[in-house]
């Protein structure tokens, strides 16, 4: 949208400007000037420049749009019955992934596109302005490539997850499947992908297979991220740090050595409390990571199996209630933390030059995101400076 836009009468503005002692960079009685889809100016409302249009925040809180750095949106079908069985006591093993692979392979491009579009719209309504989208329910050359082609219609942060699990047809030949992923599948997927990811877990891919696949992805120019230490302790987190991963995701079962490795690295620990909620598992200990100096992000993990939520506010509330994060830490992790996990500096903050992605809450402060769980508190969203 052309012309300038002033958002003013902001009671609490979260800038994430990195100011020492106040990571949220909160400003009171502030205004934000938007031009050409970017933040052009931030300052006290009384000094606000004139603009073509105005949004009156009515004394409410304004935050950067949420950055959901981990989502699996390209799939067909759902697994509601599997969820019901879990709530009746069945454990989560990841075995249901193959069910979704079958449904996804059978779906048309338009069906997959419609599902991604529906979930992306759902996210936007809940304040998410940046989302990463993974493949991982195709698990053959054609279906992984088309999953990423469709994902790329919705985001620049696309992730090749051909190594989600070994598909049934390769069950007794996992080495051959790793060869397929590193060879023709990567070649077909790479033009649409920014990242490569592996589910490094007992029952999925071990450290040797994960290292081989991630190295091939790096050689093809993709950045590294991992599903690590979700269902039990394992080598995933340390492998991610060793390879310079932007993020290791889940981090539910960590040893002291895992925490130390993360603390001495640039790798973000992305926590996905929707997965623990939906699999009825113990939550990761965010406090331990934060106290060790690790950068923590929060994301939804939106997928039909382990975490079918698209709501970052829900994840913020869970992180505060169940993972010993303060509301400020959780809001930072859901915005600036997500941006760090995607190695992006243009989103997750509201400072001059950043993308004009912001949410106006129906609440006076960010605290209400945890204090009023389940309440639709997103009054208005601006994405690239455009009201949605
Ligand atoms: O991040 N852990 C592996 N992958 C997904 C779950 C996928 C599924 O169950 O369909 C996750 O939780
Ligand atoms: Fe995931």
C-alpha cells in the first residue's frame, strides 16, 4: 500500500530493540510510522510526524508480528483419532507420520495449496506474520519437490525435510533412502528450499545418517536446522551445534553437555510446547536454557500429528505456565527469537528499517497473552505495512 501510515496512541510498544536491561525494548505512549512496508520511525507519540493515514491503537499494546519458525503445513487429512487415543493413554511415537504421508501423496496440488492457505490465514489472524514451512509428508522425489514448490508460494522460509522418517517402501533399506534424499530428492527440492532439516531421533534418523544428509544439504547451499531430542536423549542437539545449525528444535530431553554446547554457540534452541501439550509429554525446561545463556525461540510445530495448533499466543501462554519463562521472555522468544532461529534481521522487531509487521492487542500489555489464555487478543495485524 502506498503512502505513509501512523500507528499511534500505543500504550505499550514492544520494539525488541536490544536495549541493555530491557530485551523487549518497551516504549510507552509511542507511535510507529510505516512507509513502503517498512518501519520508518519510532518515537514518542507527541513527536510523531504527519502521515497519510492513521491507526489509533487506543492505548493498547503493540508487538512485532509473531515469527513462527517451525511448521509443517503441507499435508492432507488429519489424525484426530490418533489424538483421541493419546488422550486415552496411547504414547506418541511418530508412527502416524506415515499415515499423513499416504494422504499427502494421494492429494491434488490444489488440495495441498488450500490447506496451506487455510492454515496460513489462521496464523495471520492470530498475529503470525512470518512462518517457516517444511516438506516431509511426501518422502519421494516428486512429492517432496511439489510440497516445497507449494510452500514457496507462501513463504521464503521453506525447509526440505525429506528425512522426516524412512517411508514404508524403504523400511528395510534405510541406507538406500538416505542415498535417495541426498541425491535426486535434494536435487529436485533444493530450488524451492532455503533450509534442510532432519528428524534425528530413535526410530527416525541416527546421527550418522543425519550428518550425511545435512552435509549434502549444506553443499547444495541450504542452511541447517534439526528436529532433535524430542522423544528422548540423543545426539541431535550436539550434531546441530557442530554443523552450525541455525536452530535445533524440540530440545525436550537435554543433558548438561547439550546445554553447554548450545550456550557456547550461535544455534537457537526452538521450543515447541504445542507438541508436549498434544502428546502429553513433559515440557522442555526453558529456564535451564535461558539461565545458561542459550537463545530460545518458541514456535507452533503446526502439523496434523503432534501439534495441530497454529496459535503463537497459545504457545506463549504454555511457555509461561509450563516452562518457567517470564511473559517477557516468551514474547521475545515468539518474535525476535523466531527471527534469530531463521537468521533474519528484518522481522521480529519494530525498529527503523524492519518490516512493518505488527499486531495491535486487545489488551494494555504483552502480559495479557499469558494472563488471558485462549482469548482472541489480536485486534489488528499489519503485514508488510498493510492492514489484514
Ligand atoms: O515436529 N517430530 C517429528 N515431526 C513432527 C511430527 C510429525 C507428525 O507426527 O506428523 C514434529 O513433532
Ligand atoms: Fe516439527
